[in-house]
C-alpha cells in the first residue's frame, strides 16, 4: 500500500512540474508575488531584531540608575518673543551641590555645543561635551586609548581633548593620542579615545569630543551655563527617591519661572528604556502587519494562477477522475503545485530580504540582524500562502464532473 501511495505521489509531482513548466511566465509572476512578501517580512524582522538587540545593549550599557538634569524650556512671552530655548540657570555650583547628596554616587556636568574640528587636511562637524573626570563612571564610558580628562585638566582649563571613536577614525590615520586637533580654530592636544558606543535616539555618542568643562565654558562657548548634569545614584531601587532628592536640592537653589514652574527638569533612564522598548514592540507589530499583507498578496498571486490552471486543465482532470483517480489525489496534486510555487517564492524572497538587511546595515549603520525566528516566520507565511490559497483551486479541481470535462476535449 505504501508503494502504491508513493508511486501516485511521484506521478502527481511529475504532473505538477510539467504543468508549472508549461507556463513559466505565469509561474514566475506567482513566485514573485510570494517572494516580495517574504522579502518584506524578512527585512522588517531583521531590522526589528537588530533594534531589539540594540535596545537591550543600550539599557545594559546606560543602566537604570542614571538621572539627567536639564534646563527647562523658557516660557514663551508675547512681550519678549525673542526669548526661547532652554534656560541658562544650571551652574557648576549646582553640579557640586548635587554631588554632595547622600543618594548620589557620581555626578558629572555637561556643557554641550556643536563645533567644527580639524586635524591636518581633514575636518568634520561634531558635538563638543565639556565635562569632568567623573563622566566615564556616570555614563559608563570606557577609554580605548590614552587617558580620560583629569581633575587637574579641569582646574587649569587645559586645552586637552578626548575623542569619540568615530571622530578619531575620520580625522586620524593611526593612533591620534598626543597629536594636535583644532576645535573652533583653537589648538587642543588629543589625550585619549573612547571605546565605540554607537548611536542612541538622542544622538551618536561616537561623534563627539570631550574637553574639560571649564575649558569649554571659558575658551570655547564663553558662557557660564551648563547644558545638563548627569547623576549616577547609589541604589537603583531608590531611583525615584533620589530623583525627588535632586529636584528638592535644585528647587532650593533656584527661583521658579514666571509661571511657577521650576527652571530645570530631572529625567531618568528608566523612562528612556521604556520608550525604546515601546519602539521595539511597535516594530514587532509592524512585522506582524507586513506578514499579513504579504500573505494576502502572495496568496492572491498563487490563487489566481491555480484557478487559471484548473480552467485550462479541465479535460486532464476529468480524464484522471474517469479512469479511477480519487478526488483527494487531484487535491494533493494542485496543493503540491501551489506549495512548490510558495517555496520557490520563499527561497527567492529570503535571499532578497537578507540582502536588503545587509544593505540597510551597511548603508545606514542602523542595526539589521537576520534572526532565526524571522526566517521561520517567513517560511510560515510562504507555506500558508501556498496551502491556504491553493486549497480553493484544489477543491474546485476535485469537483470537476468527468462527463463535462471529457466533452471539452
């Protein structure tokens, strides 16, 4: 019995292959419809998996015990429309006061500004960050070469600079430590290079240069206000309490704005992590939506081809039924054809999707990592397109009356 079933299956496979090869153009269109859908699923899932991995890495790198104090936006006033942007009330004294709080393990000031840097014949736009020796402990940065800024560098307002990984790669060939860099036409000596960190939602942390905060304020920006204060708390479980303590200390030192609101904001990394997780969840939902659309588009192409094939092969089907073929064997044959189309489309779509993911990763530096679940999801989409949308033409073929079919010969 098994041998008979095997022979019938082999015969069905041969008939299906012959029928598909007889109409190569139509088969290619059906394969392309499935392949396009599969490629979209693979690409979306690859980008989504890359973003999820990046979110996890960022949360682990930054930690959930980080607070960021920033100046609040100046309230708009019809009488003074030119007053806008962040307040200029954060000072180095505020940083020192926050650093003395019992709940605070480390605190580092930040004076940020867009700058242009040049070394030899190479130049680029980047971001300057004026800070202190505590910054690596607060933001969990690691020095790859040379050293970081010291307390003496800041006290003396020395013209020394630590480069982000991208800045070092673009401006220097070889080790930049000890070489000169011009920042806003002011000469600085490179003393260190940070290990790569990558891009976050608020900027590329490898595209920055770090100088002593007093150097930034006195020699580069010529101002006294800080952009932010980064705070690492002692106990991550008491983050909310530490946030309230920092806010209370600053509220005691600052007068509120005209509308009664404080002129500063205290943000915590947990909120940023939640937003990043929400982004990853949105990407998963997008992938599911693309899979549904791909199933519809690919399946429609398969169904259209199979319905046309049933109409053209009515005589063949009727003859097979007349000589004793059971309807289920006819159903199996047409399901084999639709599944074969779907699998060929899956293979081509998988290759196209993986190539697209590699191109996205190489061209945009956006993480796009091929994942096993994305491959299996795309295979499921392709098989569903072949089996579900091939079932209707297969059942229609099995119900062809033999007498009517034979009259069409």
